[in-house]
C-alpha cells in the first residue's frame, strides 16, 4: 500500500511537471492569438519541448521516485512517452506549413532566421535519436555508442528547442511564461550536472574490486565484487545495479545486471552475466583487483516486495540470475514456504546453475521444472516453450487461489506470453511480477 | 500489468496535453 501511495504521489509530480507549460499558457496573460492552427502548433511545440525536458528527470534514476514503480518500467514509460512527445514536435512544423505553405520560403538558407535554424537542428537531432533508439539493433549500433549519442543528441535537441522558443519569443514575451522557461532551462542544466558530474563522482568514492570471476554453464560468468573501503550495497533479492568495469564512471559505459547473490551475504556481491555482446564477452578478462563501480540497487522485482504463502518463479535463459538471488536468500533465511521454479533453457548441458539448483532443492521446499528447447534424446521432462498447458500441469489450482505470487524474468516475448497464460489460469495481474531486460 | 499501465498512462498523458493545447488555441482565438 505504501508503494501504491508513493507511486500516486510521483505520478502526480510527473503530471505537474509535464503539464505546467500548458497550464501557464492557459492562465498567464498573453499577446493576441495567432489563429487556431498557429496556436495549436505553438502549444504542441511548447508541450513537446517540456516533455523532452522531463525525460531527463525520468532517466536520472532518482531512487526515491523510481522505487514504487521499478526502474525498468520507468525506462519503458520513457520510450512510450517519448513517442508521444516526438509526435507533438513533428506536428508543430507540419501544422504551420500545411496552414501557410508560403512559410516554406524560410527554408531557403538566404532567408532562414536564426531561431528557425535552432528549430531545424532540434528537429533533426530528435529524428536521429528516435530512429537510433527504435532500430538500434537493425542499424547495428553498438550499445555504448548508442548511449553516448543518445545523451549528446537529446542534449543538443533540447538546447536548440529552448533557443528556438526564446528566439521566436512571441508567447515568452509574457514575463510569467519567460520566467517558466528560464526555470525549466535552469532545472534541466542542474539535472545534467547531477547525472554527468555529481553522480559519477559519488560512485568514484565507493569503489568495488573484482574478487573472482567464476565460469558458469551456458557461456555465463559470475563476477564477484567486494566493496573497497565501504560497507557495500544493501539490496532486496531480485534487484539489479548498473555496473561500470574497465572504465571510469564518467565514461558513460555502464551496463545493468541483476544481482545473483543472496541478499543475506555480506562483504561481497555477485552478478551472473551471459556472454551476449562485446562488453559481456570481456567479463572473463577482469582480473582480481580490477576496480568496478556500481549504481544501485534498483528494481521492484523482489519477493520482499510481495509477501505471500508461496512463490512461483518462471525464468527464461539468463533471467535465472535475479531468481537465483531470491532462491539463495530464501535458503539463507531457512524459509519453509513452498516454491515452484519453472526454468526454460535451450539444453541440459548448458543449464546455468544446474548443480546448485539441485542442492538448493534439498534445503528448501522447492520444486524445479526444467523446460528444454533442445532436450537430449532420453529427456523425460518438459520440452518446448512455457505454455498455458505446461503452467496448468505444474501449478495446482489451489495455489492459484491461495494468494501465491508469480515472478517472471526472461526475454520480453516470453514474459508477455507467460503473463497472458497465468492470467487466463485465473492469476490476478496484481500478483504477476516481471523484470524487463533488453529495452533498447 | 506494469507495462500495460505504463502504456495507458503515456497515452492518457498525451491525450490530456492535446486537449489542453486545443483548449488553449480555442480560448486564444474565440470565434467572432
């Protein structure tokens, strides 16, 4: 309930931030109108720019504000609301040019006023960053390069948009409106300074050292870090952190990974990372003593946020990492509640944590069901995908109605499919929790 | 569920802003 109320509060704060420029336009004394379409275009431009400014707040990882929702869903929302903002910003020039085609003459460089150049730069930077975000993989853009260019283009686009607004200056002639845009600009610069300077500096003061890199089945590696000169992170089992390794926290080269160790373990923290890209392939090269930095913990995906008489965990591939953290924590707490783990993987030999899960089965009231896509010929267990029929076979009806909680982690299509199946089996959506990976 | 809520909230915010933009344009340019 406390998370729900906090969520409502921060949702209200977001709405207030994003709606303020429109409300000020409506309430403040203004010069005469420019015709319905001209003013609709201008107000959509104001709204789109304000929404872009608030994107910097959304993605600044303010822990107090993101905790009620889980930061994965904040990034998902950022992606959705960004498309709405881009729509408004595209509509701004489109409406003006459709209503008065003679304005095209201003695009002749000899007649282009300075404020229009700012608008054009803002518009093009926004189009580039949107295309790169929607089709990063199709365009073969490396994640680190994408992150750097996303930050640069977003900053360029917003700065140019503000110059454009101030340059046109029609509605900002009203002192209240002008004050608002100065305030928006100052807040935005303060957030940039916080994210790019203050936060990396605070991470520098809390370094970690690589203690060990343990090879796991299925091309995965467990990176064991120890805090260097401080107490380390306190986290809920299932949460994640942004890891910077081989670089300074100022380098913008950090990657989110789930913590796989028990929340009861003190003095070290484990991340189990599958080799999927350039950075993850280098994890095994980290020698003991290498400096690392962690920004976290984040995430709402945890048994500790969903008390229940029993849990069903559903993992796909390396989605087992946060679930291992929860199962290990339950084992350390000597928890006796019944647990079901449904673990989908490609094949038996590469199954990450195969042996440890078998050992944990002896310590906990844990039933493990492994679902293999490429089972060996003598495999007697489940095969294929995690379907509704499979879930029905392994989750007794009384557990569906007894208030158990369901935690799913894996590829997005699997999460969406399993959520639908569970819901059809009668599990209320409020009892289904998931952690999204791979948002961009 | 969180994804559905996030998507619905993004859509609702967009509709609300568009409605305010239309309201602003109408109040700023009353029909004669």
